[in-house]
C-alpha cells in the first residue's frame, strides 16, 4: 500500500476533481455538491495513506517524490512530509469535506465556487509539501487566486474591498519572497538549484542572511499575520463565505508560520536567532492586542478573526523561543487553532444561514431555541481559550512552558492573553446564548440538521481527543521539532546532512 | 509553400533577409490580387494569403537557425537573435491578421491594405532585428513605423483613430530625427555606421571593432551618439520619458493593431537594443548602464503608477506596456546570457499575452469600439465566462502570477539582473510589480465582482477571433508550466559577436 506516492496523490486529487467538476452542467446543483464532497473525501482518504505510511521518530522528510521539472534551471517537482507538515496536511484534507458541507447555502455560481475551493486545496497541500523553493513559490501564489475569487465573488458586504486587500497584501509580501529566493539561488555555490535540501547550509554572510530572512519574513509575516501586518485579516475573514473563512483561518494562516519553520529558520539560522527577540516581541504584542481588540467586536466573525491574531501570536512565540517544548507546542498549536477556529467559523456560518446577521446584539437567549448548538459552541469556545482537557490547552501550555525557559518575562503578558481570551469568548457566549430571547426572530430557530451534525461532530471529536491524548500527535512532531531547535540554537554548526533523509 | 522555395533558392547571402523579402512579395501580391479580382463581400483569401506568407517567413527564419554570420557586406546579421525574433514576429503577425479579419469584417472596413501593411510592418520589424548596420536599422524602423502610422488610422470613420495616428506620427518623426542624429554622430566618431565591422578594423570599421581597438578616452563622441540612439529606440519600446505617445496611440488604434504594436514594435526595438548594447557596445557597458538603469527605473515606476488611474482599458494596458518595457530593460542592463535569453523569452510571451488581451478587448468593444472603458467590462464573466477567463489569464500573466508565462519571464529577467549584481534595480521591479498587480486586479474585480450592465448589447464573437484568444491562452499557460522549450530556444538564440576579445556571446560581467 505504501508503494503509492500518497502525498502526491493527495495533492492532486482536488485539482483533478475540480477539472472534472468543470464538465458538470452548471445547473445540476445536486451533482455539483455531491461531486465536490466526493472529491474532498477522496483527498482525505488518500491523506490517510500519508498518515499510515509516516514513520514515527524520523526527523527527516518522508513519502516524497522527486521529479525533474525544468532541469536547466535546477527546478524539480520535489515533495516530502515531516513532523512539521504532517498534521497541517491532515488538517487541510480533514477540514475540506466539512468546508464543502458548509457550502450548501451558497446559492450562486456553484460550479466555479467548488472549482475554486478544490483548486485552493491543491495549492495549500502543495505549499505544505513542496521541498523545492520554486515549486513552493508556485503553490504559494496559486493559493492566492482561488481565495481572491472565493472572497470577492461569494463573500458578504464589502467583499470586493476585502478581496483586493487580501490579494495585494499577500502579493506584495510574496514578491519579496521571490526576490530572496532568486538571490539565494544565485548565491548558493555549485550546481544552480532550487532544491531546499541542497540549499540548506548555504554559507552566507550575516548581513546577507538577515536581508534574505527579512525577504522571507515579509511574505510569511503578512500571512501569519503578525501585528502590524494583520489589517487585511479581519476584513478577509469577515467578508469571506463560511468555507473561505474556515480555510483562511485554519489553513492559510498556517502557511506563514509553516514557511518560517520550514524555510526561514533552517535556511537562515543566524538571522533567525538574531531577530528572535524582535519577532517574539511582535508575537506577544499580537497576543495581547488581538485579544483586546476581540473583546470590543460587535460582529461574531470579526471577533473570531481577531482571536486568530492572538492565537497565531502564540504559535510564533513558540517557534522562536528556541526550546523543544516551544517548537512542538507551536506546531501543535497550529493544528489546534485550525480545528477550534475552523469550528468556530463553521458554527458562525450555521447561525448566519438561519438569521443572516452576525451581530452579537441581534442574538440573545439562543440556548433556549438551539440547545445542542449552544453546547457545541461552548465546547469549541472553551477549546479556543485553552481549557485543560481540550486541545487548545496542550499547545498553549507547551508554548508557555518553552517560553519560560528562555524568555521568562514574556510569559506574563502571554498568559494575560489567555485570560483575555476567556473574557472575549465567554462574554460573547453569554450575550449570544444566555438570558431571555429578546429578539422574536430568534425564537423559532432550528437546531443542527443532519448535514450540520456531519460537519461539526468530527471536529468536536478531534478537539476532545487531542485534549485528552495528544501523544500520537506530539510523537510525530517532536523529532522534527528537535532538529529545528538545534538548528536555531546551534546555528553556526549546521546539523549533518541538513535533514536530508530519503523516503523509505 | 512554393513561394518559400522561390526565395530560399537564391544565393546563400540572401538567407538572412529571405523572410523579409517573402513578406514584401506577398504583400505586393495581396495588393495586386485585390485590385484585379474585384470586390467580393467575403475576401477570405486576403487573410489566407497573409497567413501563408507569415508561415512561410517563419519557416525561412527557422531554416537560418544555427547560422552565425554577417551577410550583405556586413549589413545583415544572420544569427540566433534574428531567427528567434523573426519566428516570434511572424507569430505575432499571424495572430494579428487572423484577429484583424474578424475585426474588419465586423466593422465592415476590410481592405487589402490592412493585410499588406501588416506584412510590411512585420517585414520591417524582422529587418530591425537582423540589422547589423545603423542605416539598415533606420530603414527597418521607418518601414514598420510608416506602416503602423497608417494602420493606427485604419478606422477611417473614427476621429479618435485619426488623432492617435497624428500624435503617433509627429512624435515618431521626432524620435526618428534623434535616431538619425545618433547615426550621424556615430559616423563622425568611427567613420562607419556598422555595428560590428569587418575582419580588418581599418578597411571595414564598425562600432564593435572600433571600441576594442581604441583607448577609452577617445570614445566620448561615440557615447554621445549612443545617447541619441537610445532616444530613438527608447521611443519605440515606450520607455519613460519617451512614452508620451503610447497611451494616445494605443487608445485610438484598432484593437488588433494596438496588440500588434505592443507585441511587435516592442520586440523589434528591444532586439535592436539587445544587439546594440549587449553585443556591439558590450565593452562600454560601464558607460551605458547608468543611462539604461535610470530609464528602466523611471519606466517601471511611471508605467505602474500611471496605469492605476486609467479608466479606459486600452490606455490602462498602454501604461502597463510601458511598465513592461522597464521590466525587460532590467534584462538588457544585466548584459549577460541570461539577460538576453530572458529578455527574448519575456518579449515573446508578453507579446502573445498582450495580443490575446487586445483580442478580447476588441471583441468586448463591439462595433466601432464603443465599449472599451473599464466600466463596460462590468460583470462580463456572467455573459462570456470563457472570454473573461482568458482575459483573466492574460492579466495574471502580465501581473506575473505563477503558472503563467509572464511569471517565468519576470523570473528570468529579474534573475539575470540579480546575477549581474543589480539587485536594487530588481527591488524596484518587484515593488512596481506589486503596484501593477493592483490595476490588473481592478480589471479582474470589475469583470467578476460587479453586476453586468443590463443595457450592454450582445457581442458577436467570430470564430477566428476566439481561435486567436484560445491559442494565446494555451500559449500563456503552456509556457508558464513547461517553459523549457522556449527558454532553450531563447538561450540558443545568441547574438552574433565579432571582436578579437569576445568570441562568444557576452559572458556574465560579474558586477
């Protein structure tokens, strides 16, 4: 079974499915929905092949393939998966069927909608699997176009503004990424290549390293997003359709953090170490600032969007404090944030489908009309604010533990951020679900239907599972995290082989 | 194809200009055929003859592939640069003719002169890329310029078309004068107008062998002459500050001709620039580089910024074409192998994308080009999903988004400049690309995200025109995915180089 290149199959199933969907007549709504769902489930099934074939305890890349694409330039189709990318890939394929289920309420231009959604998945999976800088950049940009259309065509309210802002912010950042990649390409000695593993360990002067790191960082920091480059995020998250918001929050934001882990830190370890205090400062500012702004939001979706800024601050904090706990926690927190924030957006989407509003003030007492919904929302909110026993706790706790070893003082404001998270989530919960039904429109709301159960229960199950038993997840993350930390702390001496491990 | 044989038979020395001769011949035949065979309603044979002629010219150009010599008393270079350029130009001409056929038939202004003039223009552009003497270069420049002046005014009923042609003509004549002055000064400096010179520098002087045989302090007059030549060529590539004509000429010209100008004129003038600077004047690169860098930076910034405020799609693409001239200039500045091949690749793929874009615009514009404003493209996607998708693809390519040929073009020219040590110029290029992305995005947003104007008339979409759009779209995405064949061809398209020190194409100067 493991002879098949599951990783590559997983990457291209959605794109192939999108092309096939192109052949379905556009008024066959049922066929389009079912088709998209089948494709998304098929990609998830294929990704289980990755999980099954993944060797625990191995720090290098696995299950990849390497084909020559444009050999004159040293460009290859090179993919692989390690502990950093494994769970994000799984998260992507896991969430996509749910996002398709959340798209039942899309009522216009269904065909291009699903085509964009599925090609988006291929782009995202490619980003997390590419081990060739050129290929990585292609996938990185390929994510941009479908997302732009998803927000711009099927979004709400100020969707054109939000889509344009999203596109321009990301493109401006990624052009610096391209420039830095080009510079690295020409600076590396020997046969010119874009292959990540060959470029690892390229000797660069410290000043050059810093400049190139900043080039990569410009692109990744926009995507994460780090304060003060976050202003595109509330607009894009709020105006995107539910599936778009889920994918943005759960997966697209991880692209930035992933880029830092995969490329920023290992390629330019000296620069990463030198700039770590600055980045940690930005991350902590993001934690507190995102939480404070979230408290005063009147729109639930915007509240969740700002909470992402805070949560991603935790991720970045963990990545740069230079301890194994921090790194593992940061990587796990990427998965956790994807699950809990993805679930929150799914839930807000359910509410919006019923009431066509997202303003907190329009609700109140919903626990009476939608008891199951209210219960699930509470569980997900608690997971998002890091209640012990649920997934968010494990990641945040590891990050704080790791931070305490090296940057002890920063733990104080970061912990304060968790307290603030409790405030904004629970206060919003109280206003939406408790009390009496003040608005008559909320009285007859129906609870989950079957499709919505199918959409939300898998996430809830995972949230509880990771919270209770995170070991299988951490076991696969830790070897890679360990390697990364040694690269960050021990930057003058590059590890032998630089992580080159062939697939078994 | 018997026409092709007729012209490939004469002595080898004509091989270098056989495509041009064929095209001029076919153009004359078209004029005679049309004059003799009456005035039928459906004169498909005119377009057919033109297409055959262009295909034949491309075949003749391919037959010279691999040649690397000077012909006709060192007047003509038969080298890779010329062959690559001629094939590309023939392709541009072919797309223009096919698109023009539908366009002219729709507006009921089909005349044989259109085809003949396009062929003359292509012949002039081809000669421009092969010219190894400034006089030939000037001759070629005037040949295609004069043809284009007429073609721009081809919509006789339209005042805008006339106005554009007049502006284009006046400014074009002005720039030709500068170019001539540059030629005269060159002659004064070196006693010849040849770019290379013969084997014996005394008997057959030329720019290249003059430079290698002269101490640098005697070159001041030649450097001044170079400055004037840059003005003449800078006008044709639409580099700032010689770009003033571009928006006006692009706006009023028939859309197929606008696309042809953007693709062909730029290609021909850049081929001449590449030959002049990266071959003949290569040893003087430290002298001309600052000049071209200033031009490139100004062009990239002005083109991208001014495009943002345009409401007319043709004007918008005119400013975008100015910005693209700046991007290609970074490849010329690099003056290394990668720069030359990158510029050629860029020009070839840019030409196809921009021709495709103007093909869509000409379709959307409708009869007499009444709907060319950005606002006329509102919600186009809901009426013509395929056309809109194609235009989006071209715009993404112009913006340089991966998986399109435009991205690869940017990658190679920017890469060449980074390799040559001009990273800061590339930083400007990257920043202006980001600015440029904004207005391409604006067009896309208009087509996809806004509601269609209910009063918009239905568009007749001809089969030839949609074929042109399809071919351009396939090429744009094809060369974006698998660019090896084209980049290999561009890399083997070396410029003829003849001087004692520099035997082969320019080597990377290393800063």
